[in-house]
């Protein structure tokens, strides 16, 4: 017997066993009503994954799930703590705005929390110029956080200029990793 014939017989046997097992089981009773009354006088659907919850309980459960999802999203966004800048610029990039808003929201909801904004540059430019540029970058992030809900007493800025590079290389890629502001919660 060839493989195709053997496979066909095997499939037919499995299907026959499955159908005979299903034939002996009771079927779901036929209900006309869409809802079933509960002890507290409310109504609930009789089937489904709601476990017999009332519409009000289902709505509360949905609100809680939405709140939990938002909290998880905010937490994930707050994990982004390094924000990069273009060469010789101190403008907050559009891609940084969503995670920075999450940081601002967190700070506004936690008034005893503080954050230090550490500004850095690449090695090009004088030491004095780079310290000033690192400060401008940290201040740009600070302004964004303040406008979006953080308070002035929660935010501190520090510039390290070209000191403490994230990447010691001298390529454009290395330089781009050094032009940054790092958020450090305390």
C-alpha cells in the first residue's frame, strides 16, 4: 500500500472515532430567552465568557482592563530614558514626544518623585561650547516635561558636555549615540 492510501485510511479512522465520540454526548439545551435572571435581580447572558456577570459588572471589568492596559503602556514608555539629538541641535525630536509625555504624566501623578536630566554631546566643538549645548538639550527636555504636567521642583538639569560618551568611536554612528539626554529618577 502506498503512503497516500495509508494516510487516507488513517484520517478516515481518526474521523470515525471522533464522530462516534461526539454522537454520544448531550447537546446544549435549547433556550428561547436571551438572558437569565440573577439573585440580585439583574440579568446576565446565559452563555459566553462573562461567567454570569451583569452588564454593569462587565462594564466595570472592561474599564479596569482598559486602565490596566494604559498603565502597562505608560510603564513601557517610561522605560525609554535616553533621548537623542541631531548634530548641533537642541530640539526635542517628534519620536521622543510620546515617551516624554509618559514621563511627564508619571511625574504629575507622583509629586514626590524627582528626575535629573543629564545632557551630553559628541566630542566635536570646544569644551565650553559642548557644556552649553548639553545644557540646552537638557533644558529642552525639561521644558517639554513641565508643559506636559511635571512641576519645576521635580526636574533638575545637568550638562556633562562631551564627557562620559556612550560610544568612544569617531564615526557618525558613534557621535549620534553621544548626542543625548538621559533621564535619571531619584
